[in-house]
C-alpha cells in the first residue's frame, strides 16, 4: 500500500555528531570532560539566569543545584506545586552500583546491563557516566533525608529488580519516586526561600525563544490568569518529561505533555528516536470508554503470579470454572526457561498476541489473567499478603475484585518514552544554550529502559551532569546582548503563541478536545503501539493529517484565554501531539528493524522474536523539523560500541 | 447509574460562587469520581457551557493534586484520594455535593480549584535538610535504626493534598506540618536543624492563616495516606523542646 | 521565650494545657474537700476554717488561700484568653462554611468552646454565691459554709446551674485532659488508651464527686 502522505518522504541530511564526549578510556571520560569544561567565576554566576522547565526529578534537582552554585534560576511547572511532578508516581526503585551486597556489582556491570538492556541503541559514553554517578546519587539522597528502606542493622536495603542478577535497587517501599522527588523538591524549596530560585507554578511553557541561534528564553502562560508572558535567560533547560500521553491512555499523569519539547523541536532542536516507547506489561486493564488513564502495578508481581488465558477463543466462563487443561500459560509454554519473567517488551507483546487471537479476558477481551492461586497454595496467603499486599489492595480498590480469590486481569500500557530531544554528552540539544534532561532527552536508555533506571537518570542529569556541563556553555558565552520583550524575534514568537490560542478558541466547532485526543491515542495504540507494521504505520501517517485537519475545523474550546481554562490547556497540548504522533510513526516506519520497545513485525526471527539489524540501524535517528506536515530531515548519529559488543537477545 | 450533582461553581477568585445542579446519566460503577466529572464536562463543553474546573494529575493517588469535598468529606466516603474513589461507592439516584477545600489559607481560584501554595511556603520555611549537591558523605557512613527509618517513611508519605486542612473544623495545617517535621527530625541527617525547623515551620503555618489544633482528629480520619493524629503530638513535643533550647541560648 | 510561646498557636495551646492542668489539680482537691460535707457541719466548717489557717505560722492568715486564688485566677485568665484568641483564629481560618456539613468528632470535642464559656460563667456565679455571698439566696453567713451550701441547693435554680455546669465540666475534662497531654507532647501510640482512660476516669470521678453534694441536699441525706 502506498501512502499519499508527503510526510513519509523524508530526506537524510548530514550526520549528527556528539563532539563533547572526550576520547580515551571510557571510565576517565567524565573526569576529563569536567576538567576541560570552563568554569564561571562564582561571583559572576548570579548575573546568569537559567530557565528550568519542569520540577520532576531532573528539573527539581537541577534547579536546586544550579541555585546552590549561585546561578539565578527561574523555574516553571504546570502543576500547582513543584512537588506534584509525575516522577512522584514511580514505584519500584533506583539503581546504583554501590555493591553493598558484595554480589559482584560494579559501575562497569551497571553500564553493561544498561547498554544491553537498551538493545544497543544508546551512546556508550553517556551510559557509563550514568553508572558512575549512580553511586553519588544515593549518598546525596540519604543526606537529604530520603527514607530509603533499611535493614535491622540500620544500613540500606536493596533488592533485585527487572530481571538483573544483582541487588542494586534502592527503594522506599513502593513509593521510591515520591520520596526522591520530595527530596529534590525540598532542596528546591530551600533555594526558593533563599531567593535563588524564582518559582512559577501553574505556568506552562508554550514556546522557545531563539535569538541569533541561541536559546534565550521561553513563552509561558500563567494558567490562572491566562496571561501569556515572555521570560529571558542565558540558557534554557527542559526537564518536562516524556510524551507517552500521545497515546491518550498511558500511565503518565493526565497533564504530562510534550509541548515544551515539541516547541523546542520546532525551533530547531533535533528529536531523536521518537518511536522508542516502553510498554509496561502489568497494568490494570481499561474498563470502558470512560477510562482516562491506566494504572501500573509493579512488575514484581510476575515473580510469583502465573499468566494465562483460556485455550479456546471467546471463552466467557469465569476463571475458576476453566479447568487446568483448558488454560494456556502462554509465557511458560513459549519461553520455558524464563517463563513469566521474560523482559517487559516480550511479555507485553505476547499478551497482545493472545488477545488479538480472541482469547483475551475481561471487558472487551483486552486482558490476561495474572493468577496467584498457586502462589497462595505454595506460600500461604499470609506470605503473599506480606509481599504484595499493597498492590493487591490497589487492584481491589480500582477493580472491586479480590485478587486473593479471583485472578487479576492485566494488560500492557504505555509507560515511558526512551526517545526525546537529541543531546550531546553535555546534555545540550542542537540549539546552543538549550539543554534537555531526564525523560525529555533521548540519551541513556537506547531502545528500552531497564526497571529502576529512570529515577537514576533523572537525578544524575539534574544533580550532577547538567550543573557541571552548563558552566562550560555559560563561560564560553558570557553576557550575550540583552534580549527583551521588544526584540522583534520575541514579538514574533509571542504573537504566534497568542494567535494559536485565539485560533483554538475561535473555531467553536462541535468536538471536545478529549474526543480528538482519544481518537489519536487509539490510532497510535493500534498502529504505533506494541507491534508495528509498515502498512499500519503508513495508514497512521495518512490518517494523522486528516485528524489534524478535522481538529482545526471542529474543535470546541469554551471560555476565553484570559482565565483559568483547562479545556484550552488540553486543546493546545493536542495540537502538539498531532504533530509529534506523525514523527513517531515516521520514525517507526523508517526503522525497519525490531529493537527494544520497537517491534516491527517484518523483522523477526523464525521463532517470532525481535530481530535487530545492526548493519543498517546502529544509529540514533535525530529528526529535523521542516514544517507542519512536511517531511522532516533525518540526521543519523552512528553508534560505536567499543566496550559492550552487540549480541542478539534470546529468552527462549 | 443516574446521579444528581450539586457542584460549587465560582468563575474566579474575586467573584461570588454558588452550588449548581447537574444531572449525569450512564455513569458506570467502574468509573472513578473524576472520570464521572470528565463525563459531565464533555457534556458541558458540547452544550457550550463552562466545564467544571478541578485539580487532578496522576490519578493514581500519589501526586496530591485532586482535592474535592464530597458530601462533606474531604476526598469522599472512602479513605483514599478523590481520584481513587470509584462510583460504586454511590448508589443510583444519589445526590452528591461537591465542594472545594475550604480554608482562608486555600483561596478558591476557580470552581473546585484552590491555591495551596501556603503548603509550599511552610516547606520553604524549614521542611528540608541543608545538604547541597556534592556535599554528601558516603550513604553508609551513618546507620539509621530501622524503627527510625520506618517512622520517617510513614510521615514522609504525606502527599500534600490538603485534606487535613479541609477536614479540620478549624482549617488547621497541623497534620501536614507535623508530617514533615517528624520525617526530618527523627533522622540523624536532620538533627542539626531540628530546632529551627520546627519553630520556623510552625511560625510560617501560623502566618499563613491556618487555624489552631483542637485535636478533633478529623485530619487523621481524612488523610488518604494514614498519617496518624499522634504525629501532631510529636510535633508539639519537638516544638516545646526547641522552644526550651532556644530560651537557653 | 514567653513571647515566642504566646505568639504561636502551638504555644498558646501549651498555655491552655498547663493552665488547664493547674485547674484540674485544684478541682481534684476541691472535690475531695467538698465530700467532707457528708461528715456533718462541724467537720465541713472546720475544714473551711483550716484552709484559712493553712501554712501558719510561716504564712500570715489566709495567705495560702490567696496564693491559690491568685494562681487560679491567672490560670483562668490565661486559659480563657488563649482560648478566645485561638477560637478567633480558627473561625477566621474558615470564612466560608461547607454547604454539606457532616460531624464526626465526639460530642466532648465539639463542645469545648461552649462548655468553656458555660464553665467561665459558672465560676463567676459560684464565687458570687458561695465566696462573696453577693447572689446567695438566703442571707450569706461568712464562716458557715455548710449552711450556705444547703441554702444554695435548696433552690431549684441553684441545682440546675450547678448540675449543668458539672456536666459541662465532665465533658470539658474528658477531651481537655487528653488534649493537654497531646499538646504537651506526652501522648504516644502506646500510651493513647491509657491517657483516654485516665481522662474518662477523671471526668467521671470529678463530675460524680461534685454532683453528689446537691443530690445529697436534694434527697435530704445532707441537711
């Protein structure tokens, strides 16, 4: 099937190269880079303003640290308080190569596991640095009072997570993200009180101001008054998180959005690997069309639960009436050695396959059983309760079913996006002076992120990497001519933003923002979700511009722009999703291989496993924006593996 | 399910508000309370009316954004956050009153959305440990007895939603403030700022215009994270200790 | 330090707790003293006289009594002022009431304010009735408290005022004692039941002890 979408006919431009990572032994690169980086005289730092967008683990820790160093930080979040950023919802834990267990862990092993887990699509230098810094993060968080789980001797407890063979995950019950975020929030609060951070809550970035090729500020809207204003700085840091909400239903917070990164992309920042999205296998399935978001349950459940569906299609019997020999424990059948513990992407895809065959359970057939009956028989109910009690309670609250008696129903859901703004070793995008940290960048996880690594990366970027590298930029570009509201470029950006808002309000059509978001999400889930095909992606590429066109014809946003208007906020975010979705599909289409979270049905082994094609696709795909609906330009960053040699994964 | 909603509508901070009545139909018991409001808002938008504004974000009970008083209860009849409350807790034909948090320190911004920045300022007054990035000693340098670590964690679970203030007959923020004081004061890392922390945070809490504590216990009953009332007792103890020590200096 | 304490809502609560406990301690003694009425007029009047000679010869006549009175007045004033100011703060903290109201706290907790007002008014009446005799029904006789008590409880309103006040007192102590323990930081998870039990026992014993006197007069056990 051919496509009429002009968008699919992208061109390939010059390769993009990271010029910041020093040469030499990988373990010495970070030290070397820090030494080579120029410093800003402490007395001059307060004259520099740095804008930080977002207050999650990356943004919160960066804002606090930059302010501690003496910079004047102006920080933004759309939430009513910096404490509510979605990092707060991370459950499992944070990895660090402390080797407290003496179980053979090391910086090199964490580096190795992360590169391999990312299916060889991440940059070695960055990942190694991440592993090195992981150790310092734990020290920092403990000093801040983060109440990590401890053993009776008073020392920190760790557990193994995500199928790795060492216990390197530090945790605070099932609320590690919350505790780490509150640590960063408190450090940030200290700097706000000290007057070093000017905090703007309930203020959303709507565009980036680039003057003379450098990022010099942002346009942001006060969500209470609706006033759109400009803010200026010597450097801009985006810590605005991932774009999983393109799919409408995801485990992201309702208001997590892609506007900051997408607007930066439109202003010249390359967007890398947009198709790399992570689908988490153990989420609570949707119950109906009213569903607004999906809730994740820790994948630790797969340690003791058994996953199955009925052997017969359309079997409507309740689970306890289905006899043992009519059940298909499909993971145990297909992957006898790993069974229910296969990696996230494999477990997710297998669930999709059985549901596509018509053997799914629950409303709409979009679910599989996660059964603890055997575990309860083996360990006793009390032991199961001690281990998983809080998860079972959460499940029961949401579904009103008792998982001790009835098997849980689970289904995969979009959870994390590995792709993001392309950054170099300094975390600088292709727009000088614009940095991207945390989930907003593409840097460390390749095509698949390991469990408990997101928190590690966010904090590494915010506490340690960015504060070291941004000095170099600011030192090399000291006070660059004043840019103010009157500057013609600023006027132009501001006018564009205001026009967009006015247009959204002026259409006065007959469809709600949510109805478009839901339509786009369903399309993306079907064609750019767990398994992707060329024909499907082409279909999506054809459909997205149509939805976009319909959006601008039929959107209805009540109220005005000069007030608290949640519909307007939502509609404006959808404008950007409607463009980003197109790029995701194109990236997925062009990457005719399967790797990590990206599974192309055309690229699989005879046993149905993902087949990576290193000869053709061992690069990060960084896309350049050329206009809405016009084909972008692909810039490849070749990935060189000097320390970890690519191998094909096998779990059979 | 078919329900009658009486919702507090207030166009902006400086305008008068009132309860407005809406009928919603086809409500599934599996919907969360906020999804039920989403349904109402979809209808309102299509009818050209202003949808009901309410704060929400993670919808999994951890960010603390959602903040509705439902039939007089902060976060409604179950002990959880509004986003984790499901419609099966109500019966077909029910009339449900939905109001914002009520406290002078939490002024209404619009409809059911209030300004909780007073909480941020209480934290800014001392709800942190001064540990600039890079200054930290090795994490295992100081062992923390497990009971202390667990005590700290139980208080650190606070999500800052403000249900305690909303439920308190006096609009007091004692439970919120005490949760942070207790979390940090029990840890060895928090010890150097132990006295200033509690004195400054309580002073800030008072300045923000929250009421005083009469130990009615409504806060702990409403708290979705189960922060216990005795948390306040502990903070009082810390405050008296700090006042005595400050008096001696 | 005094400034810090008085300026803080937590500090004012401390003042209320300490002054409340002083008054509570006094009430225990007062109630035990009252029971002497069951041993006849001589013993009761003798006890009243002894109170005036307490501490002699080190203290001058009635000085001990005056010291107690000064401390008690200070406690009452501190308690009431702090309560008034805290109540003002509480009311200001919720300017708009909920449309849908729902009460869950115990009766004792909810009646602290009005109970306190009732007790304050009662104290005034009580002093004017049995200390100064200003509003005493039947010609107050200084130095004959036994007869004065019987006179008071021979009127219907004397009994009503007294019984209502003592019920208020019981409720006030029930929440107040436990509450004071929390304010002073003496509560804990393990001690909570014990503290509540002590509060209940104190409330009950004091109420019964005080109420026994008018009941005895009404039933003629004491005459």
